[in-house]
């Protein structure tokens, strides 16, 4: 028996993460504790961000109402607006009203210039931003993951060095170019010079092409580089060599075995790219005059409407935190060989 054990070692027990509703041998599912920890961290991070937004705008100096209304505004109008917004109250009272308004009533504040609710602005502007970022993220996944896997297959084992050098050079350059510069180049080439796509605005499916390309080109290049590295690691694993020794068809090895196992790290970066993409859309929306949160955010900065700037900064922070939470949940569902739910 000892001789057989030395030849055929026993399989090591791995910690398997059950799906939602699953339980471990102790009879308790790890998901409630996992979600409680993650949501608790998200609330703490949101509180820190909200506090920072409150303090930064007040520590900047000057009168935000005067800056918003302009130097020619009558002093009585400025004072009335300050009183209406509660800016004459003590700082601790302002902070309490601000915190309770956000966390208890969901009130993001009002515009210092027009008095318009930021919540109303978000309701009108958030859907176009989500649509733009969602389509761009889908394009990134559909391009980067197959491209990374294809280049890994072609360059595995040091083969086709020219392909590897060309791929790394081109993707490195594209990943380094800011999204708004890509957007300007696309706008000049395809909208102004060749007049193939609309110059600005949201008018049907064609208006999505240039903004989506501006957001997805650099991110696709960065994600494809990571996907290639992960694919090379997976293609060198024992189970891939075993599949080849059994003469399995190549498509089964690549798409049923290699592809699912390279997705964990790729999706981790993909989630980070989605959060980055939402913030990068601020300037891209301004370039294409897209009716989303980004263009409203830039206009609020230009007009010094700090009420809108403060509210939209919180909205962007919430979006990023929610995206990160969803990525953690997806990774915990995909990678069930880890103890993610116990240690996260």
C-alpha cells in the first residue's frame, strides 16, 4: 500500500466555495458574511469620500456662491442664496445636514447657480453614461480576451517573435494614449474630415461608434496584454499538456479548458477597467458633446457650480464602489478553488 501511495499520491483536499445558497460541511453558508464584509467596507469608503468632498470644497477658500453667481451679482442675492443653502450655519451643522441628507434621504444637493436638484440632473444624465460605458465594456471583452488568447497560441514557446514584438509594441502604445486624445483623433478623421459618423450628440446607433471606440481602444489593448500573459501561463499547465497527449481537438483545449481558467485575473483587471472607463468618460463625453454625467461634470467645473461638482463626484464614487463589489462577487463565483469568501 505504501508503494502504491508513493506512485499514485492521494489528491489534496481543496477548499471549495459553494455558490449562493450552498453550505459548507459546518452547515453555514459563507456568502452572508462575505457580503456583509464587502458592503461594510463599501459604506466606510463612501463615508470617507463624502467627508472628503465636503471638506475639500470648503477648504479651497473663497465664497462658492459668489464664484458661481459671478462678481457682478448683487450682494443681497448672494447672501440670500447662502442662507437658502445653509452656508451661513456653523460648519458642524452644515456637515450634519449634508451627511443626513445623503445617507437618509439620498439628497445630493442643489446647483449653486440655478437651484436645480442634483438628483434630477443625475436621473436625466446617468442613463446615457451607463449606456456608453456598458457598450464600450462589452466591446473590450469581445476584442481583448480572444485577441490575447490568439496571440498567446501563436507565440507560445517563443515562436513568432515578430508577432510578439508587434503585438506588445502596438498595444503598449495604444494603452498609453489618453482616451480623450483618441476621441479627438477619431472626431477629426471620421466625423469632420470624412463625415462618416455624427460629430456630436446622441442620435441613434451611429452616434455610439466614435465615443465607444475612444473609450475601448486603449482599454482593449491593456486588457489584451494581460489576457495573453494569463493564457501563456494556462497553456503551460499540466492539464493542457495532458489534453494534447490525449489528442484532444485544439478547440476543446483552448476554449473549454484554457479560456475559462484564464478569465479570473482577466476579469479582475476588466472590472478595474470598467470603473476607470466610467471616470474616463468625463472627458470623452465632453469631446463628443454626449448628454451624460461627464459633460455635466465638466460644465459644472467651468462655471464653478460646486454644488453639482460635489454631488456628481459622489455619484462617480458610488458607481466605482458598486462595480468593485460586483467584480468581487463574480470572482468568488468563478474561482471556487480558493478561500476567497473566508479571507476577503
